[in-house]
């Protein structure tokens, strides 16, 4: 509740007022039952009818006031709930925007959507509906039992028997090993959500190869894991829930036994009968309240887990950044004894590597899959914190440069570039929102994209995606290239930018990179060696180590790994159908 009140800010008083009004509403709802008791007593004892009308009016007024207070309580709780949900989302999304890209490499979009969207909805629902009910539920048993003791303490005392039994049943269902069960279930739901997104994305492959859901073993295993978890939880609650339900419906049994005993040991038989009727009328309220308490208790656990999961995102430790230094202009890049391993991975992806990239030069990074090529670019963009060593830009440690400054001064073109469901012009302007049309056209010309735009009647205003135009993988990469060129950064990093392209688009992309490389620092991570043969320096990676460096001709003379890769490249380029 402290966390929730913190997110409510000035609206926290609405939450408190909502709980208070709901509790008052609950107390007022008991008054009509007391009035009914007195009305019956008037008829049995032939008392004055004026008192009858008094109790009738009191019953109506108290019921109406109870409904009104509860209505106001719900208005307050909804207003506060909407504000809390808004603040939770804003904090989580603001944090996500600031996070380095490495965070998203380790978490799927489905998992993040589940955490942010569904958990804020859970918190909102708890505050809007369950919390006012919880405050009423907590006060009602005390009010009812107090009323019982006022009329007949002996009948009130036996009402504690099923209450105590139901309390221990609740403790058995929500305590012990089951205490953390809700967190485990929510984690399992997040896993299912994550794997479901991957499964939907893979449906074309499933259809092509005539596979079933069982071919996606991780998706299937998460479903089985969730099933086993919920079944074990349900089975552990089976006996306590049965006893809980029976005990809450057995008030009348204890009341009748005690009433018979009192009836046989008292003179005023009518009062015993009247008290028994009153207790039997009011005791079902206790059953309803205890059932509601069980449900709201579960909702409370869910809300706690929901807030904790959003807090886990919002409180992710930021990178150590001293923003007093700006990003150096036209600086050399140096890796000095850099080592790095991905989170939860024991084996290092990069092992004590050192190299230098001179400003304005073109450098290629090659090697087999998993050798650490793309990791170098990730560390240069500071997507992750390095384990040891240092990275310098013109003798300024990368740790002393803000992530925002790094992203502003380094352009990345990834293997699978993302285009949004907006116009081509807007897609390209993502690189520079302030760019005018002439600058966009210049970037299109440099990236050899003019033919792509020309084939659509609406040109740059053509909408990409749903019910709009569609581009091939190579064409998307060239548009992404135009976006990067428009950004006009001094350092351009290409991570397998041509791996998904046909020979024509690969040629256009390579020509575009040559056109732009005169005054830029270019870093090319590539599988296809044809993309790096004109580089000033080529770094050859193997198992996280740099094993060779030099230009194309020098590396061929070494007769090492690069020479073997080049020979394989020549063989495959000569293949014919």
C-alpha cells in the first residue's frame, strides 16, 4: 500500500477516503437488520406502533445512506486507480525509453507488454473495486459479531466457531508454500505470453513445414509448466476450500444447538426465538464477507506482485554515467583489454580484446557465427556494461559519455531493420526529425533508394505496412540506410546489413557505404567478405578473440582463418544451378 500511495501522489487521500466511506457503508448496512429485529419484537410484544414507523424509516434511511456512501467511495477509488495506473505506466515506459538496447535483447516484447499492460490493469482493478471492498470486508465481521454480542453473547460466541475454522482454512490456502504461488503463476503467465508471441511469428514456418505446436517445444513446455503449477495449487487448496465453504454455511447449525440449550434454560421463550431468527438472518452476511475476504486477499497478493514487477523494471540500475563530458568529434575508437559476458552466461563473448579504429577509416569485423563480432558493436553503443577493460573515444572513456550522446553520435544499421506503419518520409525522418525535404532526398540519393520511392505513385508519402506498400528485405535495409545517413553521425556501424539482401540490393548498399565513407568512421560487421575487401583494416574474430588484423591483401598472405574464409567465399560465388 505504501508503494501504491506513492504512485497515487496527491490522489492518495481519495484512496484513504474511499476505504473510510466503504467501511462506514458496511456498518450502516447492518442497521436495517437491527430495525427488522425491533419491528418483529414490537409485533410479538404488542408495543406502540409509533416506534414501528420510526424503525421503518431508520431502516430505509440507513440503507439509502449506505448505498450512497459506497457509490461515493467507488468514485474516489476509481479516480485514484486511474491516476495510479497512469503513473505506473509512465514510470515504466520512461524507464524503458532510457534503457540501453541490450535490455531488449534479453527480453521479448510480449513479456514486457504483459508486465506493463496487464499488471497496471490488475493494480487499477484492485484499487477501483477490491480495496474499498477489502476495507468493508475487514470491518463487517467485527461489526456483526459486536451486534450479536449486544443481543445475546451466547449466540454471538458460537458464531466464532465457524469463523475460527474458516480463518485457519484461509491461512492454509494463502500461507506456507502457497504464499509465493501467485508470483510463480504470474511468472508462468509471462513466459506463456512471451512464447506465444514467438509462436505467432513462426506460424508461416509451421505451415510451410506442416508442423504443430509441439514443434515449438518451449511454447509447449511453458503451457505444461503453467498447467502443472495451477493444478498443484488447486489441489493444495482442495481440502481447505471444502472445509472453508462448509464452515461458512454452518452458522445456523451452531446457532440452533445453542438456541435449544438457551430455550430450555430460560423463562422468556419468545426472546430466544426472536434472537435466533435475527441471528439466522444476519449470519449469511458473515459467510458472504468471508468469501469476499478470500477473493480480495487473492487480489491483494496479485496487486502486490503486479506493482513489484513494474517496480522491477522501473528500478533497474542505470549505467554509471558521468555526463560532464560531451561526445568527442571525429575521435579515434580504442578497445583496451575489453572482456564481456552476457547476463546469466558463464562463457565470455569477448575475451580481453584490444584494437584501434582511426577516425575517418573503414573497418571490417569478420568471423564465424558466435565469434563476438556483433558484441563489439553492442559494447560500442553501450548496450551493455563491459566486465573489464575500457573503451575510449578520442581518449574519453565511454563510461563518461551519456547514453543519449552515444546514440546521437553513432548510427546503427542492424540486420533486420524495423520500418513503422507510417509514410516512407516519416520512416526516414526518424533519423532526423528536423530534416527538410531536400536533406531527405539527398539521403535517398546517397543510399541509392531513389528507384524504390519512384515506383510508388505517392512517392515518399506512401504508407508502409498494413493496407499500404510493402518492401523486400533488401529494400527495407536501403531505406534504413537512408535513415542512418540522414542522421549524419560521424560514426556508422553496420551489423550484417546485407545478410538478408539479394545480390542487387547488396551491391546498392555497398555502393552507398562507399559514397558516404569519405569523411565518416565506418564499422562493418559482415559474413560476406565481399563487403569488407576495400576496408582499411579487417579484424578477424574467433571464439571471442582477435586472431588476425590487416587489410585484405595482408590477411591473405597470412594464410590463416581469413584466407580459409575467402577461399570458401570464392567457391560459393562460383556455384551454378
